[in-house]
């Protein structure tokens, strides 16, 4: 459960950091938008370190499914871009992959 909460928090922070840069470069907002963007990026990186996984690559791979789902929710809630059936099917596949990576029984490395 801790890993899932960390993934959700990391996804929100990663998307927020990207949105801050997007706002500055694409929407003409002040460069001050970069300050919360960088802070969010640091928070994102920290949250991924508390995931229950022995390997960084494995944690980041599992995180991908949550990130994709969060990106679609962000687009819908913040930018008004409602996901279509292909988006929903794709995110469902990604979440199944995330669950396999994160919850599959395996031996710890020696």
C-alpha cells in the first residue's frame, strides 16, 4: 500500500513539475513557475525512493502504469481533455503491467 501511495504522489508531482515548465515555455507564464516545478521534481524523485522494491529500475517500471493513469486524469481535470475508449483501454493494460511488476512473488536478490 505504501508503494501505491508513493506512486500516486510521485505521479502528481512529476506531472505538476512538467506542467510548470510547459506553462513557462508554451503558455508564456513567468519563469517563476520553474521554482515550484523544480521543488515538485525533487519531491517526485524522493517518493520513488520509498517504494518497496529492491531495484530502482523495477520501481520506476512499475510506476509507469500509475503515471499514465495520472496523466490522463490530469488532462481531464486540469486541461479538459476527456479520455476516450482507447485511452482507457491503454491505461488498463498499463495498470495490469504495473501490478505484475510490483506484486509478483519473487525472491529477493542475494
